C-alpha cells in the first residue's frame, strides 16, 4: 500500500481538512488547522506530504511522525505541528479502516463507554451568562465553559474583579452544586493579576480555570497554582511534550492538548501519558470541526486520565457552517445526557460527506481573531 495523493479543503466557518488516498483505494481524513492561519498550514501540509508521504506506506505512522517533525533542521511551532497533526489523524484513520477497527482499539482499547462533554456559553465579551447556562442545562449538559472576562487590564481593578466574580456566581446559581463550569482567562491577565482573579472565583468552585497566564509565561504558572485550591488548566497553545512538561512541573492539574495543533493523535497520546505521571487530567481542546472532534474522542476513550471534552457544536465562532454539515451520519455526535458515546466505526469513527466538503472548498472567508486595544490605544490580549 502506498500513498498516492494528499488533498486539502478550506471550508466554512474556519476549518481545513486533509484527505490522504492510497493506491488500493483506502482514504483517511484529518483536520490540520491553526485558527486564522489556515492558508499557511495548507501550504505546510503539501510541503510535508511531498517530502515525506507521497509514495510511502501509510501504515508506518510513527516513522512518518518522526520524519515530519524531525526531518527538517527548523522544527516545531503551531504551523508545522498543526500540519503534522492533520496528516497524523488521516494516517490513523487509514490504519483503522484497513484493519476494521476504531483508532482507540488500536491504542489499547476503551477504558470508558461514554465521554463527558461541555459546551461554550457567552462569547468573547461574556454577557447574559445566566440565560445561556440555563439553556444548556435544559439541553442536558452537565458542564459548560465561559470566558472569565472580556478585554482586561493586565492588573485588574476592583470593578473588573467584581465582574469576573459576578459571572461565576451567576453560573453557579443556575448550575447548582451537581453541575460544573470552567472559566477561560485566555491569558488576559499578568501572573499577579491572575492570582487576584483566581482568588475572586474561589467561592464559586469552577471545575478548572484555564490559561490564567500566557503560554510564554509558563515559568510563572507556579505562582498561580500555589496561590489557590482551584484546579488550573492550560495547554491549547502548547504543541508537544517538551512544551507541556514545564506546565505540569508548575502544578497544572489539567492539560488541554489540541489534537489538530499538538502533533495529532500520536503526540497527544504521549502528552496524556506524561500528564498521568503528574496525576493530571486531560481535557482536549477542540473548538474546531468534525475531524478534530473525532480524533479527540478516539483519545478520550483509550486514556485513563481523560476528564472532559470540549466541542464546538453551536459555538459562537461558527458562522456560515456547522460541524454536523460535513458528516454523513450525525448520530455519532448525538449527546446523551451531556455525554458522547464511544464511536464504533473504523478509523476516526466518522464518515465525511465528501461531496459537501468538495463543494464548500474555497468558499470560506479568511478568518482572523479580533485584535483588541486598551482605551489608551495599546494592544490588549484577545
């Protein structure tokens, strides 16, 4: 078996899919994308495919991963890691399909029968949290996540801290003690500011507080973890094991590797094992499309220290298309009391509607995250 073709498809709302085809007709799908840099990642996918994959046996997944990540003198970073991630997903998809088994079965078999999921409430500038949380409780979810703040001073003042606390209080009042919410800070605070903001959340006991500091300040994360009893999460902007290790050493309780950013199934499996040695949980980051979610679930079902799964159905970023628009059988992503059931189909466990993908290719408007500024005109973290 040899790889004969690698294709990419840029589809709304902001996703990039890749398709690997072999000479015997086997096809695998993956999702290599950096939000806001889809065109750049698309180029990297084709560079890697031309250099390392075309003409090769797709079943040598680990060897391909080693070559794609280490075969160039300059390595790493979000673009290359995301290109590798999508190709790695597609190779695992082929492996599962040719062997007639889901990927999680190839990785040791299931350790659970269903995976808890959460959904987002609010947007970049969170408002009306109470009503949105209530709607998700009505829909059967047992957990939600929200941004802790909008545009924020690096050192928050009393009014800003009060707003952070008020949103958390509103969520807790709706959820009660038997459901959970997580708070994402998006690195909008300095380390000192994060300590104060996390303290403001303690009375409301969020499941975890995410990215209290930017990933480039991971060496300061220990100041935050040591200041609180709340679990601290990070990892969506960490792209391999060596990036993740300092966060674990600093006391992160939850790692959030993104299977479309951090080297795919192969590397995220290793990140999960590394986290297990620190008694830390895994909550894969996934505000993306159906293939990223499918790959995340394959990891979730074979990973003992899995906590909860992010998913983007109905998320505020999705305009022009939805996750379910590109799959043939929507049942695999149907929620059952806030959980997703173990996929049993071969490979990634989803059947892509190839006709819909090809029709949508090229129709996506170029998406870029907002650029925020403080009132004085200086740059503000989004």
